[in-house]
């Protein structure tokens, strides 16, 4: 072979090698940072390499720089901390897009006078008839200057021509006269299931709608966003969550959820725009044995895991049978055998179908009843591999956690008690300090990854983490 041909061959080999190296090079590297790997040793590295949707390497800045190709983007973290994306294992973010563009947020507002000024500003900017809404994220106790709510006469004076609905956590909602007219609430309106339309001595509504059922009753009647606005709201919700480190969540649905709530996120996933992974549960919330019959008839047709890596249904939950629902600000539990039996009908059908289920349960006695039922079902049809979950478990005990371990259950633990502060102590006394027992699960389980902490709402601050929460 001539010297010239050898030279050409060497050029070709070098070219192919260069192309291969370039093809394998990361798209992005971050250097000179504190990269928290969350491996078994919780290693802190200096740099990380990323290609497509995968982290391809972590290590020293010098080592990771050597991987860079001509098209690799290099970001100097300048000593800042780099963490994996946060995963919220129980949230209600999907429905946050209902009114994201217009909701008045009171989370973090510690002065009632400031809240009034915000409302006045909203009224001034609003068109007549336009709703002004706050759906959770605050409570009266956060106002240091005047810890009380918003009576009807005051709201009517502030907003005579605009419906106003101010929902305090998931406990009650303050309405003005314009809102009650818009929602057709008057002295003849019956109390909704699980809620009360508070009335004065003359039988006229006071503007306060209390109880979780009352909160849901009001929220379901507030006008939803138009289709294109809803789609933009979904983009904005995800962008906001990304901005505070969130890259995935399990959505537990909740009151008033329908296909319309999921459709914007499905569109974003299909178009490649979705920048967080959303896994959601089928929501039915049966209230009667007849409702249970309908759910059981549906279960054979449930087909989870038909979506993609960014948007997918994974099973069933969260409020499994409304008569059994416990509420955080009430120490009571319903352990009625007839109601437990109805829930048993559903989980037996889910177990036979091999489907995941997440169940809302908070108080100790209720947790005990659920575990006894699950143990009975497990003897009939093993459920350990289904990774069923119990949500909230605010009063879970070490012995109950051991029972959960034996069943292969996971838990979705929340910061809600910290947010609701004084109210927790009002209803639970000293026990509020250990609701949920954040150290107990970690010690007894010896596997903290099974017991994840969830924001259950907007995670920007403790005050905001309750927003839009509840079943």
C-alpha cells in the first residue's frame, strides 16, 4: 500500500473516531459545583454530565470536562449545590391549573390588613361579575395583626359587584353576596354532603360554608378557565414547580376532577412540552353502596400504564369511600364495620385485577381498621407486590408501620400539620407535635425511601404547601 493511501486511511479512521467521540459526548456538563448524588453513601461530587434525558457521569470537574465534545454546553456552578429533581409522592397540582392565572394567593401573607389591600386591588382591576378566588393555602391564624376571617358585610362592602370566594385551607370558605347569588345559595339551599351552609337566626346564609364537603361544594361552582387559558395555566403550573426544583409528582386527583383537568397536561406531554413527570390516579369518591357497585363494575376496564414517561395513569385513589374519610382537624375515625366492608369490596376487586391503590387515612383508629382489612385481603390474594399506599397516616404508630412493612405498603407523609400550626394543637393537643411521627417511620422502617415527604400543594413555603390540598 502506498504512503498516500495509508495517509488517507489514517484520516478516515481518525474522522470516524472523532465522530464517535462527538456522538457520545454529553449535551451538558455542570462543573465546579456541589453535586448531591443521593447514592447509598450520599456522595458529593464536583461535576455531572448529561446526555438527552440521562445523567451519564458524575465525578471531579477535571474528569467530567474531558468528556465534553464540540457541541457540549458547559455551565460553571460556581460552588453552588446541584440536587436531583424533587419528586412529590402525593400532590393535587393537576387541578391547580383550573384558575392559576387569576387566583389571589394569600400564602405567606402575615397581615390581615395586607390581605384586605390585596383584595381591594383585585376588585379595582376586575371587571363587574369577574370572580376573585383564593382556593386554600392560608388560614386565619397566620394573620399576626388580626387573626380572623372575612365576614359577609365586609366582603360585600369591598366587592359589591364581584363574586368573592376565600377558601381557608380545606376547612371553610368565605363568600360575599355576589358569590352566593352566582352559586344560587340561599336560605332554601340544602347542606352539601360533608359540609354546612352556615345561617343566622333568621335562616339566612352568613357567607360561611364550612366542612370539607362545603369547600368542595363551593369550588365546584366557581367558573373554570377557558380551554386555551387552561392549557397555558398548565404550562405555568409546571414551570413554577420546575422553578422550585420539582420534576415529578404523583397526583391524587380530588374534588371535582374530570377528564378536562388532565387534558391540558396530556396535550403538553404529547407535544413534548411537559417538563415534569405526572403520574395520576383514577378518582371516583363513592359515597353509597350503589356507588361502590358502579366502581366495581368499572375496575375490569381500568388500563393503567398506557401513557408515556411523562404522563401516565398508575392506578386508583385517593378518597376510596367517602363515609370512611378522616379529616386532619378532627380526631374522630369512622371504623363502622359496614363502611369498612364496602371499602373491602373495592380493594378485593383491585387486588384481583392487580391494580395499585392509594387510600386516604389519617387517624390511628382508622389506620388500624384499614390494616386489618388489608391483612384479610392479603390472605385471600397477596398484595405485597402491588406497592399499595396509605396517604397522610398522621397518627401512624410504630406497630402499624411494622404491619405496613409486612404488606409491602408505602406511605405518603406530609408537612400539613406544620402548616396548620395552632389549629393542630387546638384539635389534637400535645399529640400534634408528633403528627406525623417523622422520625418514627424512618427508624422503624430502616428504609427512608419508602416514606417520602410531600408538599401536598405549592412547595414555595410552608405556608403555601397546603394550597389546593385535601381530597
